[in-house]
C-alpha cells in the first residue's frame, strides 16, 4: 500500500490516472514496483521522485502503454491523451529534420505542421529552421525541442522527464514560468529542488528499497521536510522500543536462570519483547549516496598540457572564429560559460578530436564526460565498459570502484543501454576513476544525477590535480568546485 501523507488532497478535478496494486519487474530478480497504489487528479502538477535507477521513467512508460504491468491495474480516464518529453533525443532521431521530428508524433500527416511547430517553439523560446537536422542542435536546444515535441500534441497529461537537463538559466526560467501558468495535468521527474518547488502541488516518491510509491501533498520543499521529520520520529520511536526490548530480554535471561516460577516470568518477558519487536515501524531508507572518490591524475605530466589558440562561437546562427590563447597546466580548472547554442560542447569535442585551434600534449590521456554518454558502448555491460579502459583489467578492482558508485549486483553485468540515464552518469564517473586522466573534460556532469551525489562529485572534481574544463548550468554545483578561470563564450 502507498502511504498518504500531509494535508488532504485538493479536489482540483476527477482522478485521471490510478495505479491499483501495480507490480513490474525487469527480469525475475529486478523488481521495480511491488503492489503500488497512487492516483493523479486532473489539473494538478506533481513531482515524481526517487533514486537513480529506482524506476521513475518506467512509471512514465507504464502510463503511456509503452510497458505493461506484471500484476495490478492502471486506470486511465476514458479518452485521456498522454505526451512525454523524454530525457534525451533518440539516436535514430538525430538525422531527422525539425519538421520530421515533430511530424513523427502524429499517426496521420499534419498539413499545417509548420505553423504548429513555430507556435510551440515560441513557447520554449527557440527559433529553428524546419529543414535543420536535430543532431546539429546543442544539448540545451535539444532539451527545448523535446519539450516542444510534447507540447505540439496538446495532450491532457504531460510527462516531463528531467526537462531542465542542459538548459541554461534563461531556459529554466522560461520553463518555470510556462509550468506555473500551465492549466493541464503535468508530472515531472527532476532533481532540481528550486525548480520543482516553484510549481509542485504534490509528490510521488518511488522508494528503491521497498519498490512502493508514497504519495504526499504540498510543495516540494515541504514534502522533503515532512519526510525528514517522519524518519526522525520513526527512528526515535524505534530507539525507545529497542531499549525496552533489550531490557525485557535481559530480565528474561535473569529470571530463566532462577528456575521454578521465575521461568514463567521469563517466558512473559520474552513474549513482551516479541510484541515490542512487532511494534517497531519500518523506517523509509534514505536514498544511498555514492562513496567519496578521487580521480587520479596521470603520472609524470608537467608543463603545458592543453593550449587553446582559437575556437568558434555561434552568433546569429553563424560560426564566428575567435582567437584567444588559453594554456592549461596541472591544477588549472577552467569553466566554460554562455547560453545554450553558443558552442560550448562544440569546443569540448574539438579538443577531444584534436581539431584545429587547440593542442593536447602528446601522450596525455583525456577523460571526457559527454552529456549524451555517446562515448560509452551501449552494447557492453558495466563491467566490460569499465574493463575496456584498463590495460590489465582485474575484476576485483573494477568491482570495488563500481560499488562506490552503486553499480553492484545485477547492475554490474547489465548492458549500458539498459541502465537509467542517472546510472549511465555514474558509470561515466567510475570510468574516469579507472582511466586516471591527464586532462579532464566534463560536459554537464550533473544531468540525471541524484542530488545526494552532487556534493561528493563536486568535492572530487575540486580535488583533481590535473587541468579540467567544465561546462555546467547549475550554479549551486559550480559554486562547490574550485574554479581558477572562467571563459564566457558570449563575451
């Protein structure tokens, strides 16, 4: 059973989605949902929370019918239409034009598709040539395209899966205002607390340990506070019960040794201890955080490791070359800043690909965290992908590193393509630890990552002893990292 917490649910409208005893699993040993119950009312704005890999995106797929439950019933209002803004654009969609990308969500050809596209692009604050290929847009622009693709369907229920990923400050502000004024039902998966708190009216919490969904009413921060208070209260209650249980056991042992009538007293003491054990409540476990880690720096590197002489920025949809000498040596951390589409990811890729304009010293190992994880082999297992970066892989050592990033059990032998986006991010960090890079390049490393992991990741990046280039639109994350220089591409 799910637990209803907080204030009574506001009667905004009839229930349009109801999960009743729903169970789902990936294989016999990987349960995702177990007898889950919750409901969503028309016109409400709900946050879906849970640890990386808990199964949040799976709940969305169950709502859309892309997946079906093993047991239980999913009741959707008659005629209810559902649209999903995915976390990332599918690889096969990268070669589509903007027009084809929007047309594909409709069963029949839409003859007035162009004005419809322009209307939804205006909502997400993006202008785009309808003949332009999707793969040519920046990560932030692709995030806007995903949202616009969902909006063009004008559905009753809007499902947004990590919609702030890759968005710059202006993009997040624009999305926030849109959601605050949105009249239809929306369910959002996100780890951005401030963003969520601006519009959330209720929270569905998917517990990765119990595979249940807890339902709360209230804004995001109030719900997080309620959960914390409840856990503290339950822990205190259990602590008192544990003390009383131990006292009864101690007395039972004492009286049992006395013999005669005292044995009956001892029996009653043991029965009392058993009753108290049953009175203990199961405290909801907090999401696990990854273990503190460090990314080792490649040995014997001195002097200039990276020299950037020129780079291109996008101005008025045209590439403009800029000349500026930037030298990165040991312990030099550079932040690339600028709005979506200015050319940050393009610059990072040009460095990794050793294109004209920058020079990486011969023999330097480059550790590259790509925002789309396209440098991971989706057909390899976690173990195979991590082993691939080592000259002499030792499974015990790889398991130890993987465990620090919660990549244990079945996950260790799961193909990368089957992992959640957040788990792919954790694989990417584990890979960097094993790689021991001489140059670290990180493109939006907070995307999809559980907020509990971010302070640990920030500390590891700050401590990295080599040169580092970082792109991130999350000010709170950046503020926790040692940055020596900022390059603003739009200035």
